[in-house]
């Protein structure tokens, strides 16, 4: 479990750093239209915000133990970052359209992650509900 939590921390930190590089790259790219810029801004913003959510989830899990809902929250944040943010970024910057249909599922994964995180405060490690 400790390795998984460390992996979440590293993924969250790298994921939080990438939008800084993406923003710097976009600032020096001539010719991006307004719609592409808005789309990239949304992807970068969601990526940064949910990287912090993933850090919070990993921290909570490290201190309180893994519960079913905290594990689900972490998985949903990773899925959301990948299916939403990374997907929009590669589509706008590299023209890769293959994963475009996954974008709405990434947004739903973000929502599910937040709901699972809320439930996790009521669960003990192992999944039982605390009163």
C-alpha cells in the first residue's frame, strides 16, 4: 500500500507540474485559434485542480488508511486527469483525435471522484462505515 500511495503522490506532483510546461509552450505557439486556447485553458485548469485533489486523497489515505471510497476517489481523479485533461491537450497540441470520445467520461470521473472522497471521510480502512 505504501508504494501505491507514493505512486499517487508522484503522479499528482508530475501532473501538477505539466500544466505549467503546457502553458509556457502554448504561450509561444503562434496560430492557435481562440477555441483551442479556451479548450486548453479548461484542460490545464482542471488538471491543476484535480492534481491537488489527488494529493489530498493520497495524504488522507496515508494518514487514515485506504478505504474503498478513498481508493475509488484516487482512481477517478487519475482517470479524469487522463481522459479529460491529457486528452484535450494532446488533441489541441498534437492533433490526436483518437481518444476524443472519452472526454465527457473524464469529466464524470472528476465528479465521481469528489463524491467518493466525500464518502471516504465516513469509512474506516477496509470499507466499513464509521458512526
